[in-house]
């Protein structure tokens, strides 16, 4: 009886569902979510409603955001969190939306010379540890129009967010009990080293060369492939593909 009372109390704080007409309009524009089976689609709707109630969107530099666009971003952000649930979305609140590419200033300290230099990087997405998720709206829309090209900026940045749940990004997110941490580290390190070697030698790769930048970028890049081109990932790194399926669940993308 006490348990039922507690669940009833908690239910008062559940966010209102996304209006059905708005959800269906957004779903019609998101082929990735549209291919989910009914149980996962229902779970995605609930998770997206919670996401929208807890996150704050900020349109910057002239970007225009309507309710449908917010739902589309929430839908893609929550898709890779379906296996982990709402707990995977904790630790940050803000979403910054630029109309297109944006600049991020970087400082680099040369330990040998002591010189600090600053550069401006041109980005389409960024995830800050315990800070905002930053996205280019033009690239979000491009991913919706070309869902099976191997790229998805929202998935990429959400992978970084999952990676940061236990500290600085290192390519090893908090793992569910059914995935052994040692197995993950060994498999991903082996695959990352192989990919980095191919990129360094100028070889053509099935995985985006950007994944050779660092272990955390490799995790984010192969996460994009899991959701957008799982067949390509299976050919390029079958052990990584298997671990990502265990982590994220089956990809609804065509193989």
C-alpha cells in the first residue's frame, strides 16, 4: 500500500505528454525514430517529454526555434538514451542553438616554450562537461533530411554527454551491468588504435577519420554509425558494433 502511495505521489511530477499532433508532425520528419518498434517508440515519447520539461533551449545568433524543432532535437537526443533511461540525461540543463556553424575559442599551452596561443575552431556541435549542449540547427536539419549517411550531430554530442557522466571524456561511458568494463576498454582501444594507424598512413577508412582525433571522438563517431549506418560499422569494427548494440540497443537504421 505504501509503495502504491509513493508511486502515486511521484506521478504528480511526471511531465505532461507531448501533444499527439505535435509528436506526429515531428515523427514524420525523423525517419530514425519512425522506424522504432511500438514499445520503443512509446518509451521515446515519454523520455522526450521528460527531456523537454528538464532542459532549457536558447536560440542564439538569429536562430529560430519552434515547438516542432524542439521536439525533433529532444527525440534525437533521447533515442540513444532509451537503454539507460532518464538517468543518462542528468548533469546538465542548457541547449544552445546556433543557426549554422559557430566559432569556439581554444587556448593551447605549449609546455616546452610556455607560450599560450588561441585559435578559433569552426564547429557544428559541442558538449561541455557539466555544461550546455551546443548545436548547429542547419546540421540538425541536414541529418533529418539525410538520415542514413553515417552522420548525426545530436547523437555525436549526446555520446560525449554519456561519456562525461563519470568525469572527463575518455571513450568509456558509464556502462550497464551486462557490459564488462574491461571488455569495452580493450575492444575500443584496439579498434581506435587500428583506425588511428589507418588515418595516419593515409588509408581510406569506413569510419570517419575524425574518430582518430581521440578516444572520446572515436566513441562519438562510431555512435553515429550505429544509429545511421550500422552495416558499415559492422564491416569496419565488428566487436565495437556488437558492444554498441549491447549499450544502445538494436539500431532501427537499414543495414
